[in-house]
C-alpha cells in the first residue's frame, strides 16, 4: 500500500511568482486536505477536496486555490507569492471524514 | 469554534522517565481528538486517536492518552521515554459534524536526555 506522496520536496520562489504543489493520496482514499505549517507553529487548515469538489476552506485568501483529479490526487496553487507564504505545506488524505494520513510535505521558501 | 491548547512548548525528560504532554481542547460538540508526531524534516505521523469508543486510547510506540470530558483534556503519556521519542508532538481536534478539518495545537517539542 502506497502512502501519501508530495512533490517537490523543496522549492525556492521569489515574491510575486506562482507555485504549484502536488499530492498523491493513499490508495483507497477519496479526500485530500491541505495544511500550511509555518516555522515553529502547528499546521493550519487551507482547504479540503472530496470527490473533486472543495469541501471546506480555512482562513486563507483566494490566491490559494486547489484542484482534485479523478484519481483523487490534488494540486495546491498559490499566486502572487508573499514572503509569509514560506512554510511547510502538508497534504493529508483520508476516506471521507475518517482519519487523515499525512505526506512528508513540501518546504517552500519565498525570497 | 474549536481550539486546542498544548501546555509547554518544550518538555525535557531523562531516558526511562515518564513522558507527559498536556493537551486541553475547546469544542461545542463532542470532538474527535488526535495526537500526531513530527520528526525533523518530516510530515506528521498518527500516534493515536479518540473517537468516543473508549476513554483510554493506546497508540503506537507505547504511547497512550486518556480523554477526560470533565477536564476537557487529552494528555499523552508514555511510561518510559526512549531517545527515539525526541520529536515535536501535536494535539489536534476535529468535529464530528460539519467541516471535518483538523485544528492543531502549537506543538510540544520533547527532548530526551541520556
């Protein structure tokens, strides 16, 4: 059974650029949630996708957007990057509302 | 709205000593509660979860947690610390209805001294 995978592992961007992060959910899971973890803090919920539809959103601006594909993999897109977007981005997959299992994360640095 | 408070951003214990990491939650509905562990430069690994089946929950690596509704607590314990337990631990809460997102505490870094 394959766990949650994320790509890339690390990324460096400059302010104003756009970035796309990718997540492959665990086999059998149909829900993907994205979290942002700033340095020294707990993860903050960005949004969740269930069967290709957004199923809830945290307190993040619209420049954070996402997508879920028919195979339940997912993308997180961030436009107009700001310095404060530097963080570890975590993807978690689950079967509906069941327990969420996390990937290793993508570390984004915005210069 | 739900929230989680983890008391103590850093906890240091000696190898073989009791580990106690504190978590208090605030929730207007019966919650699901979780403990996750994060090793350096890695994602989150589920240690254990409370889903109302039993108040004492056993997890992986010898950890357990007790749900106390009267104290709104879900503290994590391990009888004997091992060097490999050194990591960041996060308590999280999730409602049983509505948006099923996890709300995390700010984390507790556990240091294990030889």
